[in-house]
């Protein structure tokens, strides 16, 4: 996915050829910044793409800070949690859920191979990891009863990040 996305960015950026004249194979962070810049992405969309497809840690912390306020507002609408750190942990888990699609048990292959057998992986659907409430409890570090209490809001956070991704990808022509 990372490679596909970058290929699209490169193909649709007329300025790229000029800036890369020195070496056709070298894509610098400056090139990418420039390409994302001319797509009129807002800061959150920009940071989302850099975080998800280029594993950029600065973008991740910047996005987290920006989304924290939005996440706080989602809780504020219904009920602010008493549990310490819950908003941060929910947001962090939701970001991981949207960004990490590939199953880490089978490496995205959808099957678990041993010397004796090949079995369908129980944790995913053809390599796309299935995030259920049990996994979410483990990721957030809260017991099931606490997670369930705020599950609606958790799903709203997921939805918010999904919308951010859709909007970012449609601006760069990825949909
Ligand atoms: Zn799997």
C-alpha cells in the first residue's frame, strides 16, 4: 500500500520531475512534503498520511495532539470518563486500529503454517486483522465492563479517523 500510494503521488505531481532531476530514484522527505502540500491537505490529513504510509513518528505525535481535542469533545457530548488516562488510551488504540490493518499473527497471509499443517488464521479475514472488543480491551488496558461503558464513543473515534483517512486519500486521488 505504501508503494502504491507514493506512486500515485509521484505520478500526479507535475513538479516532481523538476525537483528530482538530480537522481531519478531518490525521493526525499522534501519531495513528499511538497507533493502533499500541493494537494491542499489540511494538517490532520497530511499527518495522517505521513504517519500511516511513511511511519513518521513526528506526524504521529502531532496528529495525536490534534485528535485529542476532537476526542475529548466526543466524550464531553455524552460523558467524560472518571477512569484516569482513558481518553488518551482510547485514542491511541483507535489510531492503531485504523493504521494497522495487516494481521500480525499471520503477517497478513491469512494462514498459519506449521511444519505439519496449514490452517486458516483465526485472528483475521484474509490477512486483515479483526479488531474485536477483547482485542480492544487488551489494547486500551481496561477491563471489559469499562470498555463497554464507553464503547459507543470508541466507535465514534474510529469513525472520525476513518473519515479523516477517506478525505485525505480522496484529495490525493487514491480513491
Ligand atoms: Zn491472520
